[in-house]
């Protein structure tokens, strides 16, 4: 097994761009970023509007002063009429009535709510669309990967990516992006209000911003790598659980429960180390962000006091413009002191959201790695299109075939030369590692040839598209392949055959009586891997599937190795009577099952060592087939 691939450093720009394209650039620019900025701006604008509203007082207001002073003048039991008509720049429009300000405030709040609702709809739609696109692309690449990739990739690793990583992309990633944009817009609006209160606060922003960036970058780099370690350490948990689930009966039989429980506990504990470090890093960041935010809050309050002292110094001025400016500064100071305490939480949530967004983007990175997997070999261009009935005869010719399973491994077929006539039944035997099953791998192009060629009816299969090639061949594997569904869906996955044809194939395989006993007939349920059927019944259903395909070439890969002698005899009898004119390649360990074949091919070290009628080879002195026959017991 190969070690799981792990990227290092920041998530590359191409991953961000790929996810943005999956979301839709219009959705990102206008539905998420644009709507978030406008909604936050309107929220803060409505608060600022309240300050403007508070600065407007109705004209010709009458105020009573008793034993007080006004502009340094003693007032004793007198009524003083003061005109505040110029207290607001919008006083001429409002006429001192609250409805104008209330209408603007309600409009801003309603439009902000509308943008928030719009953003929620866009995020929900775009996240589902992006998740489906990324998942489908990765899944299609996995399905199109060569068999050698599955040989070195544990199943738990694949399950981890298509469960945990897909869940983050489907549910969490787009929401995190939306919240990050919202926090960022809130930060900009808060800083704008603080700067309006006093421009001198700008002098403190560069050093505080630099310290903030340094701490956040250090935290992000750590959190991102921790997330990668967390994702990688989950794969062994899935793999171990899958193995334990498949071997549950053996574990129970040998009383190995405690050992497997301890192994699982160790893997989970190892995974939790990354989670613990992540929580510690969060606390480390929180302490520093609160310190920087409190400094900014202190400076905001200090400058607000200074500005209020200056405003008080000019409050007695007779100029209406100066009074209006003082009122606006007072409103700005109030807003700044209202929003500044929340800056700590805003900064904290912003960096956490950015880190969470970046760590979740690792899931897109991991799925994109699967999407870029090497595909199975493509075919060279055909000189002429294949007829729909190809192959019509089923003649096969191996021309000096050399094949290895993957790079770095030696050849398993070393110059194999073999000709199979149309309709001939060939039995292929040999010791373990001789190259018997590798012939099947070559025919189905599960691994590409390193040399030579294979012709079927005169056509080099390297020029035939893989879907076409594999659809024209039939196989009965050693381990029967059945899926959860119905009897009909397993016999005819493409729903091309009639019920009569399905019952006829079951009749040929001797399965009709057993299947008709079920009240639902062809719609009887089939559990995962055919769990509600016996091993012999599963193998016979695979035989029925091959009969329905009516292919001119049939390959049996140890098809009867796991069934009893009675089922073996039934399969052989069905093949002899129902597959007349079909080229049959039988890879077998039970030599008795290939004694009826026209010819036996003995493989040795990746080459054809012997070939001839089985009875003749068995009687031939010193033949390899004779040695195998003598050693079979």
C-alpha cells in the first residue's frame, strides 16, 4: 500500500479558483460578496442614521430653565425659548417630524434583510451545485482509474474522502465562505466608524494590523497542517473498521475482540491528538486577538473623550454649521464606542473563519487530487468503425505479449504467444504466479501491454475503446458480484431483456424452480453481495448474466473454485449445452473441470509452456500438465 498523499504549505490558488468556478463566479461576486458588503453597509448605515436622527430637534422648542444658566447668563424662574431648527442637515426635509427618519431607517433595515435572505439562498444553491460537481468529478476519476491504483489504495482512504471531505464541501465550505465575507465587511464598517470618530486612530492601525497579521498567519499555518494531519489520520480508522466489519465472524470465532478494540482505540487516540492541538491553538490565538482589540478599544475611547472636549469648547458658538458638525461628531463617537467593544469578537471570528475556510478548503484539495487521477489508457484511433456485432467469430491471437501490473514491477507475461480459434474451448492451467489470471487482465485491458498485441477477429484491442471492448466480452468471476437490488436488476442491469428471456436463462442454469418459489419472482430482493443467497446460487446467477449477454468470448476466472462439486457440474453442463460456438477461456485449479476442453494451455513463468488436448498431455511422459495432474491430490 502507498502512503496517503499530503500537500504542504498554503492551499494553492488553483484550488480556490476551482472551487469558485464550481460555485459560479456570478454567485461568488454578486450573491455572496456583493450581498454581504451591501447588507453590512446598510446595517451600519442604519445605526449611523439613528445618530443623525437624534441630532434633529423640532423647531421653536420651548424649554424651561429654573435657577440655571445659559451661555454664562444666569436664569432665575424664567422661560427661555430656544430655536434648534438647524440641529440637523436634514431638518428642512423632515420638518422636525420623525416619519422621514423612520422611513429611511426601516428602508435600510428592510433592504439589508433582503440582501441577507438573498445571500442565504445563493449560498444554499451554490454549495449544493459545487458539492455535486466536485463529488461527481472525483468519483468519475476514481471509476476511470486503472486497477493498479486500487491495488495500492486502501478502501478506508477512499471512503474517508467520499464521506468526511465531501461532507465538508457539501455542508460547511460555502457557509464558511459566506460568514468570512460577512465578518470582513463588518470589520471594514467598524473601522470606518472608528476612523470617522477620529482620523488619528489611523496612526495606530498599521502597527496593530502588522501584529495581527503576524499572529494570524502563524496560527493559520499551524491550523492548516493540523487539519491535514487530522484528515490523514482518519483513513486508518475507516480502513480498520471496514476490515473488522468484514471479518466480524472470524474475530468472534477466535475471541480476538479485545485486540481489535484496542487497535481501534489506539487509532482513534492518535487522531484525537490533532484535535487537541487544534483546540490549544485556538486558545493561543484568542488571547492575542483580545489583547490587540482592547488596545484599539482604549484608543477609540480616549480619542472620543478628546473629541467631546473639543466639541464642548465650541458648543456655545453661534455658527449653525459648527453646531451641526458637533452633533455629527457626538453621534459618530457614540457609534464608535458602541461598535468598538465588538471588534474583539469580530477579529476573533474573522481569523477563525478564515482558518476554518482554509482548513475546509483542504477537502477540496484532496478531492481535486482524486479528480486529477491518471485515467485508464485511451485507445488509438480506429482505421474504420467497429461493426455493432464485433466480434462475430471470437478468434483471439496473442502476439509476443509482455505485461506488468504497474511501474516498478517485473513483467508477469514475458513474450506470450497463443492463438485461439473461433468457438474453441481452452483450459488454462499452471502453478501459482504462472500468469493465468494475467491473461484475463490483458483481455480486459485492466493493465496496458508493455509490448506485443492482442487481436480479436483481426482487430488490435488497443485500438478499441474500453467501454466497447468490455461490453463485448463476458466473464464469470471467481467471487460472484451481486448488488443490492432485485433479481432482475442483477441479471439485466440495463433493463434490455424481457421477462421471458430472464426466466429462460434461469432455466438453462437450473435456477428457475428455486427463484419461482419466491412470491415476488424477478422482483425478489437481493441483499448486498447476495447475502440472502448461497454461494452456488450466486455463481449460477453470474452464469445467467453471461448467458444473457450472448458474447462471442467468455472468460471463466476460477469460476467454480468456491462452489461444491454439484454446482460445478451444473455450471460445466450449462456451458457445454448453452454456449455452443462461443470461445471459452477457462482459468482453473480443478483440473477435472477443464478435461472436456478442446485444448489445454499450461502457463509457466509468463509463457505458454505446453498446449494440446488434455487427454494427450496427461498421457505424455514428462509433460507439465501430467505433473499437475499427479500432484492434484
